[in-house]
C-alpha cells in the first residue's frame, strides 16, 4: 500500500480557520501529522506608526472572543511606557474584568464547543453534534451554558460599557470607577453562577470514566508547563512571576514576566502561519511547553478561594507529578470558572471596591513596554517600542495558542496514531483528531493576529504527496 | 441574575460587522434606533453576530425584529420577511440563524415570539466603516419607519 495523506479541512468548533493533514506510511499507519493555521493578519506590522495610547483599543480588535485579554496585556505594556504605577482600585477592576472574560470564554469553550462531544459522544451524528443538539438532548445543561456565558459577558458590559471591544481599560488604569449599582448587580448573580459551575463540574467528573481512551491519547505526554503565579505561588491571572514546571511536577524556574526574551524563543514552520514558542534553555523540541487552564492548575502551589481549592486538590490527585493529559483542559477550565466567580466576589467585597481613583496620568517616560497577563487560553504577552513622540516603532505579540502550538501538533499526531488506521476514514476518527485541538481551545484569530473566515480541514495524502481524501466544513 | 428577568413587548436585534462596509447596516440601524427609543418594554441590541445566548431575551419578548444586511438584492431597498422557528443544522456556533434562535427560545424557554427580519441589501462589503450612500438612506428610512411603528404599536409583554 502506498503512503497516503488525510486532510481535515476545516477543523470545526474552534475559534479561527485551520486544517489538519495526516500522512500515512506504506502500511497505512499514521507517520506524521500537521496542524496548519491558514489565516494571516499581521497586527504587529500595521500598528507601526500609531500612537501607543491607541494600542489597547487597536489590539482588542484582534479577537471577538477575548478582546478583554488583549486590552489588559496591551494596557499593561502602555503602563510601562508611561512608567506609572496604576492605582490599586484600577488593578482590582482590571482583575474583575479579566476574570469575567475568562468566565465567559471558558463557558463558551466548554458548553458550546466541547459538550457536544462529551454529552452526545465522539461518534454521534455530526449534523446534530453541536450546541443545538445539546439543547435537544439536555436542555437544562444548554440553559446553564447560555446563562453562565451571558453572566460573564454582562459583567464585562457593566464594567466596561459593552461586551465586545470595550475601550474602558486605558493606559494608566481604567476609564471610570465601579458604581454601587453595578457591584450589587454582579454580586447578586454570583450564587446562581456558582451553582451552575458546580453542576457542570459534578457532571464532568461523573462522565470522565466514559473517556478513558481519550484521556490516554489526547496530547498525553510530558512537556513543560508555563504560566503566571503570585508571589506566594498561588493562581494568578493579572500579574506575577512566570513559572516553568516540568512533567514531574518540579519547578524549573521562576522568572520576571517582562524578561521573556531571555527564556522564550519562537520558530516558524513552513506549513503554518502560527509561530511555535519554546523554552530557550532546553531548545526545540525539548523546550516544548503548554499554557492555559491545565498549565495554570499544574504550576500553582494553591488556589486562594475555598471551593476552587477543594476541586483543585482533587484534580491534582489525577497524577503524581503534573497532570499530563490535555483532555483534562476541560476539567481545569471548569475549576477556573469556579475560581473566577469566587475571586470576583472577593474583589467586589473589598472595602475600596468603589474607589474613584482609578487612573494615573503621565506622558511617555519609557520607549519600551511589556505587558503580560493570563488570557483564557494561556499567557499573553504584548511588547511595544515607541519613539520619543510615543509612536509605535515595533511590536511583538506572543499569544497563548502560539505557546501551545508544538503541543497541539504532537497531540494531533498522538490521537491520529491511536484512532486512525488505513485509508478508510470514519467521521468518529476525524472528530477525535479535531477534539484534541478543541481541548486546548485555540484562538487562531488571536494567534495569527485573519481575515474572518472560520473553520478546519483534514487531508489524507500518500507518501508521494497524492491527495487521497479530504473532509471539510464551511 | 435577576436583571434579565423583565419581559419585553419588543426586542430589536440589529447585527453585522461595522468594519465591513454595508455589512454593518443592521448593527447601525439598531444603534440609531436605540438613540431614539427609551421605553422599558423595548430592548434594542446591536450585535456583531447572532449567538445562542440571544435565545433567552428572545423568549421574553412578545415580538422580535431582526435587522441584517444582505449580499444579494438591490442596494437601497429594504425587504420585510416574516420568520418562523426552524431548527439549526449548523456545525459551528458562529452562524446561528434568526430561525434557529426562535426555535431554541421555544425549546429551552418555552416561548417564541412573533418575528420579522428586515433585510438591507448592500453593495460594498470591503474593509471600511462607511455605508454606501443608498444603503445609508435605506437604514435611515427603516429607522424612521420602525420608530413610528414602535410608538404607535404597543404589544403586551408575554
């Protein structure tokens, strides 16, 4: 039998446009697999020449799902250009906004994009394996998902004026303080949201047994893990030090977040517009690492909120060292939802939650600024250089999906080797190849910083490069 | 989350991408209408796209008006289309249709309202924030007409 290649195009239920190609050897076994990100935008280039203070609003346009994450990392980079220490009240409000963004994005990823696989089954009819199919099969769960995402978006709107592309986070702080009315509205919604998060966690833990094969084969291998931690090693999404942890659960290093250039490097591959990051001291590919909810729950020494702490302790018992299977990204995402709700509640109960001092003013005092925060999908880095007039001369964005690129590629190969055999494809096989990508919840619009089209493709090719089969959804 | 529990006589949802020329016609129509109408029983939403979470407010309305741009048809015209609920078969969540949201509102929340879609055909869908002049006129005329209709037509909340 000649070598062959399978193409999945487009990959569905992800944020952005991509395809997967699987190369088969002469015996029909998967020999190599590639995750191709086929969109390109180039935000880093076209922002050159713009005033730095436009950057948060401009960068928020990278994504319609996580604009708040870009706002925050960008504003932090601009704070560094101003060389200001922003008011504590502004830090608290930025934290609440970031957690609300994580809440709505995680709810979207879990309930809209992944529950169709988890509830209806990996081999179920693809025509109904979507959020509308979930509505038919389990209306209560669909309503929970809609409610949770709606609540996260509503918090963003109450704080920042609108749900998508708000301009409230500005260099030096935030545009306006929190009102008592909006604080009380948010707090009033927390109990119901906590109940939904708890139901979803209990349901997922009960269902895990059904997915033993997926747990075993969904990007389940040793890598490093990276993310922000607080000074005490606790879970952190806004600022802190960057920690690397190895697969055995040992801390490799803690670094200042702004010194990323010393320990991270990027390479480009000819098959994708998405660059691949790696940990410099170990080189590529030994320095492959993962970011996002799974990484964050692996690297921390504690969580800092009561209910999420209990869930985290149970989660950490899954493995002796770090929890390695990327299937558990779903689990970690649900624990982070619980954490986000508890933490928002804590922040809003702070005696100075309504502090009116929320912005520091200055002009350009540094010609370079770096902002790092944790986005839903992982660590987000914005790095700008400006001239004396504050015009951008250079920008570099390192996005969560780029950090995860090498692990996603390896994950696709592992799943394909486990489930794809011969040149006869089944839909369930291909869905698992896509589903491993969904565990990472990649945002391809962010990561290529694209022209709006959506979705993924799987190609099957012979060793001579002949295209034997293609699956895609438009 | 008690803020969302009020019932509505009318929900208006204008949607589209304001960075793609005439595609933003529905979004902009909703923005203009919101500047003119301030009634607690009417909610006006401007959206980049239709998403499943809209099913919940749809279920609380006695009627819903969708406003969208279209790549087909003569620019400068507005077409009025009555809608009926229809189940979705989309494999992704980014392409929810008004009919699917109506069906979802019924199946999840037990109520779906009377619904109308106003379609504004566009000419230019390239990158840019400006509407084609004829499309701009059509948006203004539609907003005028809806303002009058909403002022004289009170529908009891469900």
